[in-house]
C-alpha cells in the first residue's frame, strides 16, 4: 500500500463533500448527535458506516476483536457511558460477523499469547452454550452459531450495566443483536428475546 494515496484520497473526499454541500465541514464542526451506538469487530472487512449506509455524525462506533462488551474493559465501558449518558443514543447495536477470526481462534486450544485473556471471554460463551454447540456436527455451522451466541451474550453484558439500565428506564433505550454475513453482505437482526433471557438474572443485575 502506498500511503501517499491515502492523502490523495482524502483531498478527493474533501472536494466531493464540498461540491455536494459547501457548508459540509462547518456543519460537522458544530458537534455530533448520533442516534446509534455500534459495537462491532475490528475486522478490516467489516466497516460500520458502509454496511449500514450511514455517514459521518450518524453513528458512534466502538470496535474491538470479536465485538466484545467486557465489564472490566475501561475502553468499551467508557464508550458505552459516553454514548448512552452524554450523547443519549436511542439504540445500541452489538454486531458480530460470520468469518470472525477472533471467534474462530477462541474455538482452538492453541496458546495465542496476549490474546489468551481476551479470547477467554469468548470461550466462556462456548462453555455457557456448550450443550447446544456440541450438538452441531457441522463445524462451519457450529462456528457461525457461536458468532451469534457471542453477540447475544455481549448484548446481555450491555444490559447488565448501570448506564444502559438507566437509559432504558429514562428514555426507552433499545439494545439490538445483529450479525453481518460477510459472504453475502446481508445484515441480519437476530431478534433476540432479551426479556426472556434476562428474566432469571435480573434479580441480581437489576438496578432500582
């Protein structure tokens, strides 16, 4: 890759934006008011705004390996707090994708060094759902199902947080679990029944 091309592309992008709207960057400088927080994977093939057809200012984005929401990850928790409390987004999406290298790595028993503690969280998802997953004989389907279940568990982790619970109570914040099919380009809503999933654990995690 020739990095000089990046700066040339930037100049063209600026020109295109100003041609369409001479006040484009003035408006951008006024601040942001996104409706959506998107938590996705760092995979270079899965670009948040592109796959949703959204532009600058429309979505607040956090990405990490395998779209994890971990309570001890101050980076992720700070993003959630800022988006939910200060930007007051109305929707939070956790979006996984088929073909996720992080999920595949977690299914292996190899020692991956500094990645081990991160991937352990995905292995915990496998452990929680091992009965369902071990009943799937097709390895590719098992892998895809773990991608879906990982999204579900990260959504549950979101709902456990104080910021999300308060925003749900105060202005009806919605949490969504999606998967991006990297083979077809389709964005899939998993339509997760969060109320049903959380019914038995809200006694512990519910905040007054």
